[in-house]
């Protein structure tokens, strides 16, 4: 698979994740009954535009994803810091580290 296709897939994942986050952000901590009470039986079906912003907002989840991605793209200086951060947060496991190191390797080799 050529580099541009891989880059487009990663870009699509980031944009799709941000769009899903923006759609779900207004209801992030509500249960389905609470969502239905606020948005009707179908739940939330469109982006909610926040007053003063005229756009849907993303949460810290997307911000952290973008910061991590940026760090991975900077590779050498960030690789160890990103992996260390995952360890400190207790969110890492072998699969996470394997995935991170694989992404870093691809970036380094020019495949991403």
C-alpha cells in the first residue's frame, strides 16, 4: 500500500474520531434516558452548535488524540515521552506499546 493511502486512512480516522466526539460531546456523561429527555426519543441526531462558537465542540479526548499524534509525527524526541506517559497513566499494555512502536517505526521509515 502506498504512503498516500496510509496517510489518508490515518487522516480519515482522526477526522472521523473528531466528528464523533463533537457529536457525542453534549451527551458525554448522560444516560440514554437523560439524552431522550433532552433531545427526544431518537437521541442526539445532529451536531449541537454552541452559543458564541457557531460550531460543534470537541472534547479533551480529541485534543489528547491530536497531541499524541503530533508527538508521534515528531518521532525521535517524542517516542519515549509518549510511551512513558502511557505507563504513568496506567493505560498501557503490550498491545498499546506494540501499536505505538509500530506507528513510530513506520513514521521513521517514511511509511507514514
